[in-house]
């Protein structure tokens, strides 16, 4: 198990600290269908990572488990479970932050391929580890 040490900048106010991410995030723009036990919603994925996504569309209830259908250009269809963990505004629109509690090997490969194409312009040969 590793750890990182960050220098503390005394001029940074509480709440203004830089976000520390465990996974790489890339702009997405894919159409998304979200299904829960009661209803379904359509919207789009603004940002995607191996850890989750930012869903732009109707606000989803926090702590709700949902089924996500996401078609990634040049990578394929991803069907994954997600959990709504928070809300925020994204360019004036409602957005829900979804995390992926687990990814199958196939979905890990598809999302890794999409991220490599978006970030580096080429497909990766091995999926990233979650």
C-alpha cells in the first residue's frame, strides 16, 4: 500500500484545495440511460473515469443504486451498476455524480480503451487496474 505526501500551501483556503483523484477522468459526451427499480431517465455523461461518471440530466436520488447503459464511441456498449453519491451544477444544468462500485473485466477493458482514445489518441493494449 502506497501513500502520497503533498506540500501544504498556507494560502489555500478550506474548500479551495485541489481535488485528489484516484482514477483518470476524461470528457465523454455519450448518451446514457439510467434505470432504477421505479423509473428510467435519459441524459448524457459529461465526464467518465474507471471510478464513475458525471450524469447530466434529471436529478437522481442520492444513495440509489441504478443500472447504467452507456454507449462509448469506438469502445462499445457498457452496462454497469452505479450508485448516486452526490449532486452538483454543471454549466447551469443539474448533474448527479455516480460511482461504479465494481466493474467486470469486459467493462474495465471497454472504459480503459475509451479513456486511452480520449486522453492519448490511441487504444491501450491492457486495461488499467481499478
